[in-house]
C-alpha cells in the first residue's frame, strides 16, 4: 500500500482520491509500484491544473466568447468529476466555479458595453441623419455635396443597430441625400439650359460684332458696339469654354474696329491728352470731397463735377481705366455714405425709437405723479419705492432720447 495527502493505493492496486465527499475511486494500477500509481495520477492532476490555468488566462486576457468559455469550463469540469486524477479536486472545482462567475460577469459587462456602444451609435446616426436632412435643403452645392459624402463615410464606420432602427435611420439618411441630389441635378440642368440660351444669344452678338468690325461709320458703329456690350452682359454666361471663345471673338471684333477708328482719329490725340488733363483736375476736385462729412453738399458737388466730366471728350484709351477708377472710387464712397444715412434715418426705425421714447416719457410722468401723491399722503415708504422705480425709468428714457438724437431728433 501507499498513500499521501490526496490519495492512496490499496493492496489490490485500486487508487483512491480524497475529496470533501469522501474517497473516490480513481482507477486500478497493476503495472508497477503503488508509488508509481500515485505519481501517475498526480501527474494527471497537474495536467488538469495546467489546463485550468491556461483557460483562466484565456478568459482574462482574450476576447474568448462566453459560450466557448463555458464549453471549455464544462469540459474540464467533466474531467475533474470523473476522478481520474489524484490531487485537490475540490480546489479545482472551486477554480472552475470562479471561472463560471467570471465569465458571467464578463458576459454582463460585454452586454452592457454593447448596449452602450449601440446607444452611442444610434445617437451618432441620428445626428448624421439630422445634419443630412438639413443639408438636403442647402444650395451650397459643392460644400454640401462634399459634406454629405463625408457623412456617408462616417456612417459606414459606425456599428449597425438593430435591423428595424438601422433601416429606418438609413432610409431617412438616404432620402435626404437623394433629395439633395435631385435638387442639385435640377439646378444644374436649369443652369445648363440657361447657359445654352446664353451661348446662342452671344453667337448672334459675335456674328454682328464681326460684321461691324470693318465699318467706317465711326459714331453709329461705336454706339452699336456699346449696345452689343450691354446685350452681352444681359445675356448671362455661357459654358466656360464657349464663353471664353465667344468673348475672344467679340472683343477681337471690337478691337479691329476701334483700332481702325483710332488710326483715323490719330490727329485727335492732342485733344484727348488735353481731355485727360481736364479729367485729372476733375478727379482731384472730386477726391477732395472725401471723406464725406456733408452728404448733401458732397452729392451736389459730385453731380457738378460729373456733369463737367461727361461734357469732356475721350481720353487716351490706355489712361481711361485709371482715371475712371478715381472717379468711381469717389462715387462709391458717396453711395456708401448715402446708404449709411438711409440706415441712420430709416423712417421705421425712427418711428420705433420715437414710440419707445413716448412710452417711457408717459411712464416717467405717471410715476412722478404717483410719487408726489404718495408723499402728499404721507406714505414715505411707498414714495421711496416708487422713486427708485422712477429713477430706473428715467435712465431708460435718457438712453432712448440719446438713441432718438442719433436719428436727427
């Protein structure tokens, strides 16, 4: 016979293991000494210890699913329950029970994490849908289109929800994109139609401009070219390539005519130089009106300058843009001053300010009367309270009167 803390071998070679429930037969050993029998079954026990340790590590350090973990635990538990090893089997059962508890805890944690992830994904997708629906009404075709494409990429990176919710949100998201695409397509189709009409109109203008390029009827032809330019601007833009090509021909035809006219009018260069000197004096006179401090006077003075300007003939072509730009700068400044004056003297705003001032004045008068009555009645506490309220209303009235002064009274 042989025995140790966890097992023994009787005289018949039967091997036993000691457990909390008493001794259990492990097996029969006839091939060697009892010590060898215990050593053999103790090695089997150590093997179970190693397997349980490995499973513990897998459960704690990997994403092993709960189902697979429980299957592995039950497999090891069946080996422990078969009592084919000598060692502290009760300790192994306890470790397996702890693993079951750990797996259940992990399962609940994963369930909670999955629910949280799902909720976050739902919130994120709802935000994407809301933004897509807002963009569906945009007319910023390029930026909105790029943003919608970015939203699709973001959507693809989010986890799927339950089928019903995910399908509903995707339907709204897809519908918003489709609505935007339809509107954009309709917009550009309309734009293409407009550009095609502009192309046809400008081709006619170019044809006439080219036909006029050889004319020597300088005045009438120049006037017609000015009309053609106005018609060109009113026609709108054609497709880019067509626009550039037509404009080149249009300007080329005008240049041919005006160059020929310029050669004929070469003798007038001296006059045009004199005109330039006169217009430079007028531009300097106009520039002295800036900054605008008296709008009415500035407007009248500029009108006078402009009338004299218009009475002066042509200036050399290469000098025209610069001298005209100086006059345009003064004109723009006066227009801006007029707009500022209009905003300042806006009748509706003035009426609102006057109305508010009147209301506050009436309130101040009424409170003053109540204060006087309270004091006359000897009710000083009420008089003091009303006096404080009166001070506040007077402060508001002062502010309103200052605002009304800004409107000129």
